């Protein structure tokens, strides 16, 4: 990693891209400190302290603490992520969008333009809901229409600005800009989390106990990171052979290649979907100014909150964890099914004279790919569940409530690995061009 960065800084073009990316990351963190006019910035700090659940903790981790401090970037990049997922789903359902996607670069630009509009629309809806829902409870310094409009415009503009920064990083920097913005927000919370762990398990303890706690914490983090790296890099390679054919006077084809099926095909999307769906009822209750309450409804809301899972004193709430696991597996299969089409791949291979050794072209190839894909997706979903359940277990058993859980680690490791791969590929292209010019 460090050697890659060291070599990259020797190349002027790549060095400028890295510096530009770093400066944009600084802008993101500066914007996360700018207060929204007319709001009480201590409101959410007090509100979070009074809550027994964690409906907004997942959201706050993605905004780098901007949500609790009610800064200009309080909505974070999540409206853009949500709109991108919506557009992916609509591309499957709406034929016109599917045609745009197949039109190449022009179609991609049109879909990207629609995604921007959807992002602004979602940001506007979220900011209005937040302003109205929390405004009367103490979020606004003055509950006037003018103040509400200012807050809504500021939050919507902040989300749009983050989207613009992300796109500029993609064009002029290194890596995927939206992922980089998400990465810097998550990483910004890690120092506070380690401070919390120090205060909870090491401060005031004897030296042997403090050292043991430090070793255990470090070991859990290192093992989880290694597991995530293996999960992100793991793939099943399906060999493909292309038959030789005559074009003019030449024989073409005959080469061997493979179809890479990543173990974690859907990435972190199943976790985000499952967490968002389970926190939705609590979010609605919070916007309405109501607490979890008692009775069956209150217990259901408690079970849906991950802060109550794996608690030996209240094992009944861990039933929510079982629902979470089912949702992660379901969304892993669902998202993979709309992004990877075995029938389409089998037909394309047949048209190009390709086949999987030992498998007949056409429908048998499609059935074989589906069988392998189902197996790989299941392994990936189990890996995701293991990574995500580890922090829930330590939170329930020992009260180690931190933001860099399994979802955050998957995003951090995935973005870092992809960015490094992009830097290496740009370096390879640069050296290749230099060789040709010489």
C-alpha cells in the first residue's frame, strides 16, 4: 500500500490527482463543521442521550457526525446513494431506462443526470421531514416559516454540494468520488470511537487489565479487517473457452478466459437495505415525537434496535437479530439477481462462440451459472453476517458501542482496495505509454 503511494507520487499526473482528492476530502470535513442557520446544534446531542434505541446511529456514522452536530452536510451523501440504488432498480423495471443503459456513454450520462435530479428530490423530502418532525420538538431556535425554509434549503444544498464534490473527485481525482466522501466521513469517527473504548475498558483499570483489554480490542479489529479483505477479494472463476472461427484468411478465437464471480457480489448493499428497513419504524416514531413506549409495539421496536441484541439480560430482543440475518440473505440474493443475469451472459457467450468446458451452450450454461451463483451469493451473505454480527455481539455482551462496525469496515476496506487498484492501473497505463513513446 505505502509502496504504491510512494511510486504514485513520482508521477506528476497521478500526484496531482491524489492531492486534488485530498483537498476535496478536507473540504468535506470543513463543511461538516459549518452550522445550519437557525438550529440548536446541541438538540440532537441531548436527544440521542435520551434514546434507548439506535435508529439514527447508522445514519450518523455515514455522515461523519454531521447529523448529530446539525452541520451543513447533515444529510450526508446518503440521498445520492439511495437515488443510485433506485435508478438501478428502475433500470430493470422500465424498458426506456434499460435502453439508455445499453446506449453506452451517452445513455450513462442521461441516467446520471436523472440520478442527480432524484438525489436533490430525496434530499428535499428528507430535509422537510426532519425540519417539520424535529422543528417543533426543539431543533429550531424559532419555529417560523422563514426559519424552516432556510434550514430546508441549507440541508438540501449541502447534500447537493457533496454530490458535486464526489463527481469532481471521480473526474479529476482517484477512486470513486462518492465512495471517497463516504470513506472520509466514516474514518472521521474512528478516533472518537477508540477514545470511547479507552474510557470504557482501560481508563482507571490496573495495567495488566488495561493491556489485556487493549490486546483484545486490537485483535478483534485486526481479525475483522483481515476477514473483510478476504471477503472482498474472494471470487469464483468459471473457465470459458472460445472456439476458433475463420474471418477472411485468418483464424480467430480459441482463447481461454474466465467469468469472475465475486464472493461478496452485492457488496455492502444488503446490509444497508436490511439496516434501513429495520430502523424505518423507529425513525417514523421519532419524527412523530413519540418514544418506543410499552406493550407489544414497544417491545417490537426494541427488538428492531441493534443496541438491544446479544444482551444476556434481555435475550428476547435478540429475535430482531434473526430477522436482520434473514433480510441480509434475502437482499444479497435480490440485489445480485438484478445486477447479474445468467441467461443474458449465456446467450452472449453462445453468440460469440464461447462455452464452459463440460457444459452445453444455451440453457444448460444458464442453469449452471445460476447454480454456482446461488452458492457463491450464500457464502458471501454468510460472510457479511459474520462481519456485521461481531460488533453487535460485543455491544450486547460488553457495551462496546462504536460506529466502526461491520458495515463501516466493509466500506473502508472496499474503498481503500479499489482506490489502490485504480492508482496501480493508472500507473501501469502511464508506464505503458512511456514505453511506447520511447
